[in-house]
């Protein structure tokens, strides 16, 4: 089964406060997916969108309904909808979901609170973790370039193995769409301007820590990533995951 990732950020919308963390989220998602840890996605498999027109987003979602589709959104929102751009400020989350048989959707936005609370519990820590993750992803990207060169020299590229294992786990997964929301109804979703949204940052951190612990099981699932983030959040922000029993690969052991 082929795959596609649609990574959306709507950080600077007319009439709304700027969310620099959303722009960081988009960069972090792209770097993570392209890394070996994230499954060695190719550039051709990733579509970054900034404040897209609803028609453009709908077209991408429809065009890739025959693939595993990963959709990530970072920006403003309220319960049931997101702020897609200057014109579409109540874009239904139901229309953001992947259209195929298998897919995952991560929405890092508020759900009914006008301004996201800047919790003090993680601001400095997330900034440090974001920097560490950035160095890790850069290292993985460089390793990817090295393995591409090795392939030209007749050696087996390591990235190919990570991609194959990620896809194999996908094939073994049940049919359905995973929804991962940064907070519950009525809550705010916090961010650190330099490290990104708290929820997104903690999802990515979960993969790093899992790998550092030895990457038990070869595959780190979407559920495991969510559970890690949920444990690290303050009581004021309660992430949601549904359906409870459905999982897809999130990271692979490097």
C-alpha cells in the first residue's frame, strides 16, 4: 500500500493571533517523516500546505484516498472545526479526515477556547527537546544521503529497510481512520513558539525516547505515541485518541 502525508499549517490568519509554533510543527513533521525513525518517507510522498484553499485540500484528500494518508494540522480551531485560512475559518474537522480505508489525522488546535493557554509546565523543557530532536532528525537525514550514495556503489540502502518495515506494519494494520486530537472539547491547545505545539512535540518526542530505549518491537504505534503525549500533558489539556483499538505505524526502529 502506498502512502501520502498532507502537512498543514495555518499559523498566520487575518483576525487571529499568530502561532509560530504551528510553522515549527510543519517543519518538524516533514523532517521526522523523512528520517529513518519516521519511516523514511520520500519528498514525493509529502505535501506541505500553508493556509490552503478548501478546494485544494479537498483535491489532495480525494486524489490520495487509495493510499494510506497521514494528515496533520497545526493552527487555530474550535470544537468540530479548524481555521483553514483567511476565508475558511470554520472548516469541519470531518472534512479534514483521510478519505481512504486507512489513515491517520493529527489536529493540534484548540477546541472551543479563543486563546491557547501557555502552560509553564513544559515551555523550557520542550524547547530543549525540540532542539535535541532537530539534531537527531538532521543526523538521520544525513545518514539517508549517505545510504543513497552507498546504493550507487552497489550496497543495500538502509533507508529502504526502514521504509519496507513501516509499510509491512501498515499492511498488517486493521482498516479504519485514527483521529488524534490535541485536547478535549472546550480546552485550549498550548504551544511553544520555538518548539511547536505541545501535543505535536510530545508525539515526536515519544519516537525519540522509544528509539533511545532500544526500539522494542521494531514498530512504535500511533497509540503509543499518543499515550506518551497524554501522560506528559497538564490536566488542563487532555488529548483524545479514537477509535481506541486501532493503530498504525508511527516510527520504526533505527
